[in-house]
């Protein structure tokens, strides 16, 4: 994954494995964010640099982690910005 020439990665992993691999391979750290960072999501759509969207949260931000059905409902059903971001990524 770190060697591919993609513009963005969407992952359900909340560990730091992808950031570490991409940093080692590319010699710079990708812009990594969760659904908690609404402004970063908007910027990522138009910025040509690689981004890493951690759909199920980040281990460094415990409140962002999605583990239960209730967490998932909060993320998908009650967060229109996440749905809009995913739709924009998949359409473009």
C-alpha cells in the first residue's frame, strides 16, 4: 500500500501501521485524520497530497474509535459530513 501511487487511502484500521509504512517508504508523513476533523476532510478533497482517512478512528484519539454498533451509527447515520466526504471521494 505504501508503494502505490494513490492520492488517498481510506482505512478502518485505527493503529499507526499505515502511517509508519508510508513515512518509511515516501520519506514524509501523510496527512492522517478521522471523522472528527471536518475541516481537514474538506481540505483533503482538493489538496493534491496523499491523505489517510481513518474511518474507524485513531488509536491516539480514543473518542474517535468505532467499535460498537452504536459507534458506527453515530459515525454514519448522524454525521452527514462523513457521508458527504465518502461520496465525494468515490465520485471523483
